[in-house]
């Protein structure tokens, strides 16, 4: 995934894909045009715009913390992280290799949502404490919004559809129960596809009931989850076959009898085999 390089943190490259501008703009626009006017009608439009910008920035930093939580656990477990990329539907930490055990997969996957839950709790506390300390309502209100956004981020990522965090947790559980990472990936990917189709139906229902923007957005998210689930399973199987090919070549000092073509990989589906 491309994008602009915006720096490094803990040795991990940070990149922002052009599609991130869309989600950042939508968050800021929805805050400034709808949510904040409803809750802060007595505040000037310029101040509401500043609040929307601050909330959007804190949401971006929260998303960065979410991905860094995944990355820190991965690095501690000996799995290097090449980069973190922010794109239309959130962020993605790109590791150089997969988890080696189900327990390792579980720890890396759960770290992000746990971080988001902690941030939600922190900003809720700031809202409550700030209110008691007499902070300006614009500050405490902004903290409350960031708390809600982190809570939504945590809950959404825990949906049990691979390759989302919840899907990776599900994969770790199935992997532990069956002893087969490929079987676990196939089932977690299936759940990801089923969940995506459910979200598509829900999005269509929302659109038919008048919330066209929300419905379309839900369908777009569902399409992304479905495609990511399929791609994640294909990449896993391809990686396992490539690993088997390398092992065969190293052991026999000759090319592996297992051949792969682009069509073989493209035809792979979570429901197949």
C-alpha cells in the first residue's frame, strides 16, 4: 500500500494513504456540520470548527496508538514491523512475518482494541474530571467525543471477521483448538465474508430508510472487509506453499514439485479446499 511518508516512530515507518484524507474530512465535516452544532449550539461556528479539527487530530493519534500497540507486542515477540499505513478504513501495521503460535497471534491482535478501550476510559475520565474542575465545556465536550470515537474503534475492530482484530482473535482461538493455522485462517475468513454480507444488508436497509450516506458508507466498509478476508486467506495459503517450496528445495537441493501460477492463487477462496 502506497502513500506519503510522514515520519518514523520506534523505528517503524509511518505512511498516510491518500484515502485517509477522505475519512479525516468526513469525520471533521460531520462533527462541524451536525454533531457539534447540536450539542454546542451556543458556541461560535469558528470555535466549533476548531473543536472539530482538534477531535479529528486526537482521533488520528488514537488510531496511531492502536496500531503502535499491535506493533510493540509484535516487536517484543520477535516479529519486526516494517511500516504502519493509515488509509480509508483505519490503519494497518505491516509485519515482515506471521505469528508463529496461536498465543502470539492472540496477544498481537488483542493489543490494539485493549489500547483503544484504555484511551476511551482515559478521555471519559478527563470529561468527568474536567467537568468537576470547571474546565471549559468545549474542552470537556471534546474529550467526550474522543472517548466515544475510541470506544467505537475498539468495538468495531473486535467484530469477529478476519482480517480485523476480532477475526485474528477468532483465528487464534481456532488455531489453538485445531492445531491448524490454515484451517483457522479459512474459517476466520469465512466469518469475515459472512459478516460483510450482513453489513451490506444492513447498509441497504439504512439507505432505504432514508440514511443514504450512512447506508452507502456501511456498504463500502462491508465490501472492504469481504475483499480483505478473501485476500488474507489467499496470501496465507500462498505464503504456506512458498514456505513448503523453500523447505523442499533446501532439503533436496532441487526445485520443488509443487508449482504455483497466478491463476492458482487468484482462484483460492476461504470456502474452497
